[in-house]
């Protein structure tokens, strides 16, 4: 009977419009919560836990692609049309999984953590791994939400601004939490990550399950966004000690429609998002971005193709579906975090060496000339950030990078689009770099809305 309830709970998690909608359906959580370790593991193995539609908001708003007028006008979802032009109003009353899905993941994580605490379980390896996984998933969900619904982290200006409502309990009868500050939001994320590191195994049987390398990686990503480069370097160093395997793009077939396998050997933690607007019949890759790849750069043919109309399209996702994009953690990103943080903390030689190790797997064999890398730190940083953008295309990182580089490094990156004879711009540090909280969440949670 309990397995029946597990199935019902999973359907609720996938289809419910909001965290609070469960109130009328499940007044007594003890009736539907499994008690065995393997059943709790099944909740975390639900495919919903590895889906983050949050990432699509940032990618839709980023600058690696553009749409023709007719493709934009034919978009079904108002939130995609509005995000593309950085409108003040995004959702127009539409329900959105960009807020709901992560909070469903947080609810599931809290549920598992509470049952582990309440149950009569042996504190063995399976117990510790499960607890570590629940903590990681909760941290990952809050991290993703913070990239679009919180102002960028800025120690000098933004940490006292409103972050996220933080829920650490599965009791749906508790009143909605007020929004924490940005600093408190990241503090909670890093607290969960630190706890998970001590509990998780170094590797996992499948990349949909978190492991110690994924947790160290998330710690590095958080510290990178906060400008804590020494801490980020320490964390990513620990991650790469576990495994630093890269794909060699010389072994890939550029003639394939989708060259990269799902769960390939470079993937540390698997996560995906989908977006109609970024599909291959709509999104065109920015010409200047495509032209930044030299002819001996293998990514030029592995990532892009030209359709019958001569339009440049993207095909380089670490997934085998044209409208589903990988947004998890892969080791190429770890290399790039290591390289950037090493340079920012004064290790120019180490940064050049690690960047060379990555690019040797991205260029035709023997064609990458390490001596071409500049010796001036400022010039090398430009190369590193350029390679980061070229490598992590449509991975859910570009929006976060623009925000952090503008907030922490004052790089003054602005965005611009031309559409239907009108010009749209998003200046550096504009309030529209933070998305509005969806209407239904404001209504139910009584949260303060983000300024636009």
C-alpha cells in the first residue's frame, strides 16, 4: 500500500502547481511517506530531481543566440517572449515550473531528511549516502533558484537584499518563510554542501545521483560566484583529485546529428532543462561567437551546424535531444574554474598549464600552441573567460557569469537585441538581471516582489 502512496506522491511532485497546493491533498504526511531506505532512495531517484527548468530563464535571457522576428512572434509561452527582450513583466499570469520544480525538489529532500532522522535506521553507509544526497539536492535547488530570483551576490552592495524563502522542513502546514537575504541564502547552500561532502561517496554508480566530487564542485561554483577565489580553488582542487577525466574531442564524430552521449565520462552530475525558444528550428547562434572558434578548434564542428537555409544552429549539448540541454556539472567546467581561480590568486603558470591540458583535448591533435597563451595576467584572464563562454555554451552558466562579472569585477557587460525594428538593451547591473518571483508564489507566500 505504501508503494501506491509513493507513486501518488511522485505524481503530485511532478504535476502540482505549487508547494502549498499539497495542503488539500495530503493533510497527514505520515500516510504517504515510505519508511524503508530503498523507498526513500526511490524518491531521490525520481527524474524530477534531475530537472531544472530554472536554468532556461537565464539561458533565454543570455547573449549566445538570437531569433528572427517571425520565430519570436510564434513562441507559445509569454515568459519566453518576455525574457528574450528583458521585459519588466515576465510571466503574465502563466504558471511556471521555474519556481515550482526546485521547491518540489526541496520538499522531497526535506522529506527524506526528516524520515531519516525519525526512523529507526542503522547509521551505515547507505544511510549516510542517502542523507548526503538529500542535502546536496536541497543545496543544488537553492543554488539554481538563486541564479535568477536573487540579486547577484555582491559583498559591498547586494548581500542585504532579499534572497530566497528557505524551507528546512517538510511540514506543509507551517506558514511560508519570509525571504532571507542573499548572504543568508548562500550561507545555507554552503552549509548543506559542506555536510553532504562528509557523507557522500567519492563516485556514484550513475551520474544522476550526487557524489563527493559533485558536492566539492558545487562548493567551488558557489565560492566563484561570491568572488571567494581561494576557497573556490581549494574546493575544485579536491573535486579534481577524485577524477579529472576529460573527453578528447579528437575521438568525437562531428558528422553526427548529436555528437555527445548522455552521461558521458566527463559528466560529474547530470541535470537538464528544456526551452522551446532554444530549439534548433528557432535559435541562431550569434555570428561573432561562432567566428571566435578557429578552424582547428574541434568545437566548431561538434557544437554547430548550418541548416538548409545557411543558418548557424547549436548541437553540442551533452544530451541526445535537440530541445533538452545539459545543465549539470561536467569536468570541463571544473578545469575552467580551476584555471580562473588559479590566475586570480596569482598562479599564472599553473593557470596556463591547466588551460593547456583542457584545450589540447578541444583542438585537433598537435595543433594547439601553448606558447600562444599570453604572459600578462590581464590578457590571460580575457582568454580564460572567452574559453569559458565557448566551452560552456547553453549549459546554464552564461547568465550567472554575466551577473557575477558585472557585480564583482565591474566588467560592464551589457546585452542588446534587435527585434521587429526595435532595439532592446540590458545595461550592466540593471535590476532586470534578477527575475520577478512568479505571481502564484507571491499570492500564496506573500513574498516581497523583486524590483524591476
